[in-house]
C-alpha cells in the first residue's frame, strides 16, 4: 500500500513542478528534495512489500513511509490550493502578512518532513547493507510457493459440481474444431481444479481422447518444465533434450490423435502459451481440446478462449455445503445425525463458509481433528474467521485468497481494500466506489482516458480476477451498476487493511474509529468521539439509511483532513442541515462530496466556492434543491457535477462555461428566457473536456436558434441524454430536430420526446460512432427516412432500448438491416412493433 501512496504523491509532485512551477516557486527546492527521497523509497518498496509479513523491521519502516507520504500529500495539496486562492482571489504579492505566515509554516513543515525522510534513508541504507541485496531476493523467492495439482482426486469427498462438469463436457465432446479451448474461472477455493479433475477422468472423455495431459502451471511459469511434464505423460524420454527439441517431439507424439490438455492454475501468459500453442498439431479430421483454469478472466481470453466458452462455477447451495461438511467432519450425514447436539452449530458454521468448497473442507478438517464436544464446536463457531485465518499451509483458505491479492498490481490493491469498510453482505454501488477512488487520488486520468473511465476499468479488472462479484450490470456492454464481495474475500481485505493501517479494525473485524483512522464506513454503531481536529481521517462514507442521532456525528465537525465525504445512503433526516453545511465548507481538502437524496437541502451556501480542491459534487435526487450559488463556477477542479432528479432546480448559474475541467454534467436544465441568471445552453460549448451530458428541457425552457450548434463543439462528448418530460411546446421539438449532434457520440438517450418521427440528425451518418441507442416514453410513431442510412452507410449500434413507445411502428427486419451489428435489444410496452424476437408488451430482452 505504501508504494501506491508514494506513486500518487510522486506523480503529483512531478505535475506540480512541471505545470505549477510558478505557484510553488518558493518551495521548489524542498519539493525537489522530497521527490528524490520518494524515488528512493519506491526502489526499496519493490522488495520490501514482499517481505513485510516476515520482517518486523520492514513492517515498521513501511508504516513510517506511509505516514510521511500522507503528510507530504497534505503539504502539496495545501500549497497548490493556497496558490490558486492567491491567483484567483487576491492576485496579491507574496509579502502580505498572511502570505508570509503561510510560507513560513509550510517551509517549516517541508523541512521537517524532508529531515525525517533523510533519517529513514540512512536507516534503510544500513538495513540493506546488513541483509545484503542477495538476501532480499532470496527471501522474496522463498515467499512464492508453487502450487502443484494432479488429475488424481477422491470422488467421495466431492459434492455438487455435476452441473458444472457436464456443461464443460458438453462443450468439448461434440465439437468439430481442430483445437477447442475452454476456460474455467473463479476465485481461489471455488473448485475449478476439482471440476477439471472430474472432467479429465470422465468415462466419455476417456473414450473420446487418445491422449490426455495434465499440466500444473501455478504462479511461476517454467516453460521447460511444462514441456518436460507433457512429454513424460506422453511416455517420451526427456533426457538430454533442450527446449528447441522438446516442442517438435510433443507435436510428433500428438500427431494424428485427438488429445485433451489441461493447463491448471494459470496466472499469466507472457508469450509462453503462444509458443506452445503454435507447436501443437491442428489438422483436418483431428478434434482436440484445451481446458484452462485460472482466477483471471483476462488470462483465459488472452490464451484464446472465447467468452462464450468461459465457465464460472457457482458456490455450493446450503444442502450441498452441509453434505460436503458432513463428509469431512463426520464420515457421513448419517453419522452427523447421531450427534444432533452438534448439528445446529455445524450448520451455522457451514453458513459462514458462504458455499466456498475450500472453506467448508478446511473447517470440516479442523473440526474432525477436535473432540466431538459442544464447547469446542461453539468456540470455533464464535471465532470462525480467526480459526480460518490462522490455519497454515498453502491449501488454507486465507493463503489461497492471499495469492490473488499478492498478484494484484499496486494500482488495484488500494482499490480492493476499500471494500473492507462495507458491512457484510452489502450490495455496493459501483459509482460510489469509482467516485471514492477518484476523490482520494487512487485513480488518476491518463492520456485521453478520464479518471472515472479508468476507475470503472479497475473495477472490471477486480471482477475479472474473481475478487468482486457482479450483482447488476447493463445488458449490452456489461457496465457494472452494483457489486458485492464474498465474505471470505472481505475477511482477507479486513486483515490486510488492518495490517496496512488502511482502516482501523478491532480483533473481531469491526471498525474502530480512532485518531489514527484513515477511512470509516459509518453505520451508526461506531463511537466517533475520538475523531477531532488532529484526526487523520481521509474518507467518511455513511453505510446505511437508518436515521442517525445528531450527537453521533457532531464530533466529526472538527476533522480537517477529509478528502471523501459520502452521505448517499442516508437522507440525514435528524442532522441540522445548516450545521452540516457549515462543517462541509470548512473542509478545504475535500475532493468528493456526495449529498444524494438529502431532502432538507434547498440550496448550498455561497462559501461552497471556497472548496477549491473539489473534483466531484453529487447532489442527485435532492428533491427540494432549488439552486446552486454563483460561486460554484469557482470550482475549477470540478470533473463531475451531478444534479440529476432535482425537480425544483430551474437553472444552473451563469459562468458554468468557466469550469474547463468538467467531464460529466448531469441535470443541466435549459433555463427560461426570464431566468437572466441562468446558464444558457450555448455556454456549454466552452466545456471542451465534457464526455457525459444529461440535459433537461421543460415547458419554460428557451433555446435560441444560434444555440442549436452547441453540441457539435463538444468534440469529446461520448454520452448524451435529452429529457423533455413535461414539455409540450411544438417550437421546442422543432428546434430539437435541428440540433447538430456531437461527432463522436457513443451513447444516446432520448426521453419523453413528443415528435412524431425521430429527429433528422438521428441517423448513421451523423452518429457514426454510436454504440447504444435508448428511446423511452413519448409519442414517436415512425423513424425518419434518414434513420435508415443508405446502401453503404449503416449504424454501428450494438445495443437498442425501446420502452413505453405505444405508437411506434417499426419492423424487426428493418432494424436488422440498418443495424447489422445489433446484439442486444430491450423492449417494453411497445405494442405496435412488428416481428421482434422478444416480448414487446412487457419487458423483453433479446441477445444475439
């Protein structure tokens, strides 16, 4: 974790020195010294992070580095905010008393932190000399254990998995492909290897394939050993052969035969598989298969497996879990019934395993070794998570899951640990996670990709590594809406978060707020009196919707270090809104503020413009919010402004076009002609970085003719939503028909459109990059002739959503002909659609 923090701080320092050299000129030499010291720390951490579970010296060092880098980031943030305040407000010289005081204090803080790092530098030099560089690498290599598997298995200890086994067998038996590749993916301990063993030894498989080869890959790929293993199983002698001779020998042994190869527990590819695959025979009349098991979906895809041939096993159900437990802890379910006094305890213990076979086997084996005593079983039941965590050996649950964590790139580790603060069994908003990661600086924008876009990529990667589970996702492209985490993976994140001081937890895994706490998921049960002005808290997220007593949160009003403040799961009904807002405007380092659904919020204070570090402001669903103050336009760092579903909001303030870093704007209401202080539609043309725009147009909205080209100026816009709910003015719809759309739009949402035909600009020539089209509610009857494109011009649309369009008349044949790439259609309450391949009256979904 410390190395991730250092990367963020070092990156900010480089940016500050390059882009803001004039602003931090008075501290330039001290920042340069700090960067040099941090660069040294990064090189040390490359080895030290792998040793931290062994060396107490390293643990202490990492803890100190972590504290120093947090302090360094605070100093840098304060300097840049002060410089911006000075430039935009006072435009004063540097010799005013308040400026001199700030410079003196900052210089003193920088000198102190550099002095502390220099001392640590010396300590580390001595440490590295003592253990020797070779010693570090020896220790590092000793940490990596090679997991070995074989096709042999004990059928009597397997429960369930029959459905999984037959599904994969059904894929590989009837195929006529020369080489059919199948992937089995899932988290550690899910039973991927066991399923593959069942397939490998299945009678139909034995009859079908002349040769069967099982290769256990594990984390460290040894290409030479892999080929030797294959040759030995083919009955070939490997003595004296080099790598250049082995692959042709494998090909010769398999030539003309149907064969099955299992590559079990693959973690990475890096070219070895491409070389091996190229040497395998693939001839007409030969039909062979490769089964790949891995924890990473990306690995299976990289090895050539089609997504449709990737299988992710489910966890065991309650009945299967109990049956497996009985086979391990007892000799059978029959014997378990003889110990009825243990049955209830046993079933509760099994529930805690959440269907994970490895966990069930581990705890079953543990109990089998104990006396059949109610007291012993109750102790293990009450200390279930501790018992699993202390079980040793590479086959233990925590060791297995720890491997997945250790293999994560640094950028994903801190993101994964964020899940630790959510209560057990939480369904978590993907958007909330993404906003948190961006707000705290875990994810930075890169090249043309925004931080938000990269953060969604990070979440997808955690899902593909089977560490996070999808609960709800968008149909056409899999965009995640909500997710959750298996309880045992959550236990691992709590364990690591506690070790890394990422969050504060007690020995039972419950959050324990203290002055050292960095992040807190507040449920209302925590005692937050220890959080005061010296608190190091960086992220505070409300975790439930239950009313909270005011005395529970008032102590937080003295916390100064906050970056992330999210109340989106609580309406704050018992909290005086004026006190809350007074506190919020004092949080100068705040980067992400979410007040979603706070009913008592009518307006934000003018001083909100002083939060110059604010990057994300979410006020979605604030039903009584009437306006934003004009000072909102001072928030120059703002990337996301979300005012969706704020029905009382008549307009946004003039000057919004000055927010040059804005990337997402939701809930922009086009003002009436009488609203002189409102931001006009035309002003949006200056938001050159805008990628997401959601516009509301009502009965009073006014659009000038010259504003109709505004969208064409937004060259980076990818997502556009136009909502005309409540608007009946024909003049508005005439003007909307004349809009000039953005050139590179990828998603378009049209809601409550009252026109009879689709707008003229809704055609494949104007929207040549469109991937998803959604039209909901309204009076549409026909598609405009331009919608059909032409002989050489067709839509690139892959997803189509049509809902509550009772009068729309469209034939499925037309859709297929003008949208040849269509692969996902969602339809509801569209009674006049013809020949569609799904239900058009109620919710119907079609996938290619």
